C-alpha cells in the first residue's frame, strides 16, 4: 500500500473508531444498557489503535487484545493510556458481549469505559494531526 493509500485507509479506521465512540457516548447518557457502552468503547479504542498500525503499514492480527496491538506500535506513538486502561477496555471485548462468570457491567463501568476509549481516540487523533494527517 502506498503512503497516500495508507493515510487514507488509516483515516477510515479512525472515522470508524469515532463512530463507535459517539454511539458509546449517546448510549452512556441513557445508561439503560451499559454492556453495549462498554463494548462500543472497546471497539472504538481497538479501531483507533489499528488506525496507527494501518498508517505505519504494520500487519496486525485480528484480535481484541489492545495491549498486544499497542505493543506493535513503532517508537514515537502514544495511545493516551497505560496498560491498565488497555486491559480494562480489552476485557469488555468479551465480557460485555457474552454471559459468563463475571458481573454485569454497571453504569459506572460504562462511563469509565467511554472515558477511557475517548482518551485513546483523542490521543491518537492528536498524533495524526502532529504528523500532518487531517482527521475527519
């Protein structure tokens, strides 16, 4: 993929991340289904991380483990979160989608997940801007 193609495709990934983040924010206001807020938040962060990898032409596995994706970043990139935040969001990739031996997500969990995902998205969008790549 050429550099302009990679930039275009990475912006597309970032746009999808923002769509998921906006849905999470709208649903968080309702607080009726916090598990969906948690899941959309995880998806927003995942897509934002993958936008960096697409931009850098780094192949990545189709996984939901955000720290594993972050570990693929080249030097000089920030995702705006630490391992604890990425681990919390990663858990929502399955725990919010399937019943299991874990507690149901609460409205507080949803608010935290949405804020965590927003921090990841905002940091990556800022990094894109610093590299001269316009974000929609």
